[in-house]
């Protein structure tokens, strides 16, 4: 019998990529545009697998409904799983994920945000389109010789560090599990968070969202930072307390912010809202700053990454169906 997969939050690029990868497996993939929630979980009825992304709601009620509908596996086509109630699923619904799809994609995007903000490329683009070729207000700084603070030194961060070292930057790093061999190889220094905050010209976040890291960038930690610091976040929105970030921008403590994530992004990201009024006052305030670049969780979005996501997701399903070890299982 063909495995049936309920695929939520499907976009045209998802369908194209997964269909191509599915030529190997021939699963019955049923694509649904809506994000998974209690209102549409009934669509999983009679399927074997539910496939979800970062903005799907997978709380205890949804998990109970998935199980009642006969779903036997929850397949995350992403690395993070903070949107899933793991305790509700424990021992009842196995969960698999895609731990790494393209660390190069995210690292390159983080660097792009730094360069764009520093040299005001986004502002220059709009100016010249309007016939304004003035350079006033577009001055940046040489990144060579400056200090980047990298919080979390996993695969993505290590690639970014190599790029930044190529620009001649000094690197301060923080990780609860420091990789001293990598530090010696790249001539970087692991240090405490207060020291990193105090000495970094640019701070880039690459750590997972946990109870310990939630809102780690807040008014107290911002106060410890250098004046005119740049903050980059390609990790998770709730690493930053957004109202405190806005206060830092208003006070000129923070010179610029590059955000590919937002703590309340579920209702907006990945959707065309151009004909709607944004009723999230915090998001609207962020978008009003000309020294903020806010993108729609797109750092991962490369051809190679999408192919890797589809391949790993369907291989995870295949491993489950054939009772092989689930190498990408999420375990509490």
C-alpha cells in the first residue's frame, strides 16, 4: 500500500522540489496550502505521515488529533522544532527532522545582511531608482580589523567565521560547548557573553532557541554592548526581545539590525500580505526603520537547500516505513 503524506504549508517551490525527489519513492503526497492547526488537522485523516514546517502549529491538541486520525510519523522539513510539543508526542508519535540542509546558504545570507546594512546597499538601490545619486547618509565602515561576536558555533557559524576571517575580521565566539580545536585552527577566541557584548562591532546569533537562550538579547544585554553595534539574527525570532531591540535602535545604541526571523512571524512570513494593513504594531515599527533589514525567514532558501530538505525528509519517511534506525529522530 502506498504511503500517504499530508503536506502542510505547501508552496509552489515545495511541490516542485518534493515531486522531483518523490520520483524515487512514489509516495502519495497530498499538498495543502494552509499551515497545520486545529482547524485543518482533519486533512490528515487517513494519512500515514504529516509533513510540517517552522510555522505550523503542532501543540498537544494537534498531536492528539493527528494520532486519532491515524498519523504514525511527524516529519519536520526543517531543523528547528520549538513549534512542536515534544512532551505530548513522546512515546506516541515519532518525530523526524532535517538537521542540516545547507549551512552555506544561511552563513552566506548572514554575511549578505552585514554587508548590505554596513554599506547601506538597500537604501542606495532605492535612491538611484528614484534618480537620487547623492552619497549623504550612505557611509559605512571597513569590516577589516573590526570584531564580530558569534553566538553559537555550529556548522553555520563555523562557515560564517571562515568568511569573516577572509575579510580580516577578529572573531569572538561563545558556545556552551566550545570547539577549541576549531578555535586554534581559525585563530579565534572563545569568551564569555559579557565580554563578547562589550567588544563586538557586529553580533550574529546562531544558537538554538531554548529556555536559556529565549530573549537573550534584551535591554540588559543591549546595555552591555558597544555603542553603534550591528545585530544579525538568522536563528530564531525569540532570541531577541523585539521591543527592547526597537528601544536600542531609537536610542542609537544599535546602529543596524538584520533580521531574517521575528518572534511573532507565524501570521505573516511566507505569505503575500501586500494588500493588507499590518496590524502587528511591533512588526510595523520594525519595518519603519531605514537601518533595519527584515526578511521573511529566507536565509535557507537556495536551490541546493530545498533539494536537501526534500531528499532528507523523504529518506526519513522511508527509514520509518522500513523500520531502519531513525538517524534524524527528535528525542526529548
